[in-house]
C-alpha cells in the first residue's frame, strides 16, 4: 500500500511539472520563420500546436508581436475564442471556430513578417484562459488584453526570427 501511495505522489508530481508549450512544425524556437509565411512568400499563417494546457482552460487567445519594429511593438495577429478542445491552428487557417482581431495593418487575420531591415523577433504568445472571450471580430489588442485580465491561467511562447530578403 505504501508503494502505491509513493507512486501516486510521483505521478501527480510529474503531471503537475509538465509545462504548457507552443510549437510549430514550420520552425523551431529562436530559428528562422520560413519565407512561405512572410511578405516575401505566400504570407500565410504557420501551423501552431500546443499541449499541456493548464487545468480549467476554457479557451485560448493568441497574439503575435514584433517588438523590434522601428516605431512600436507591431502586432501581426490576434486570434481569440479558440476552443479549449483545439490543440492546433492549421496552416493558413480561416475564421472557422475562432475569431480574429485587428492587427497593426488594420486587417483581421495574419500579416506575416516583413521587417524593414535587420533580423526581427516574432513572439507567438498563446494564453490559456478560464473564460471564453466574448468579443466580436475586429477587437484591438488593447481591448483583448483588457478582456483577458484576471482570466489568464498560463501562457506559452514561441519566438521565430526573420530578415527580409
């Protein structure tokens, strides 16, 4: 009986130690984002996958930013109301089952990397939320962040790099 208790503690400790992660089959952490996903290519969104979401997650929100942009941090993509049952966003995803906000090009949807010069870092941040964001399509980043406040259970981050060709 004692061995079962110790094994149970080990298993629950192991499960608690798992980390909420975000990745892409298109590029690795701190590596180059392929041309296909940029303004120099097809300008389509890359596939993203995640696992080990925090307990109690009811939805996800994704923000993709370029903090190396000259004037201010440039937002490339806002996605919210991603169901907790989803564990991936397919490449070139449309608006089925999810909602897009307005990015800094004043468009809904993906705007790929297109730095004016040098190598820029693109932060893909996925938020696990204890609520379903109740915003219509076209919300701003500020509105999304404000709405998420107090509801973030965890976040996972993937950073890609790109230099314009």
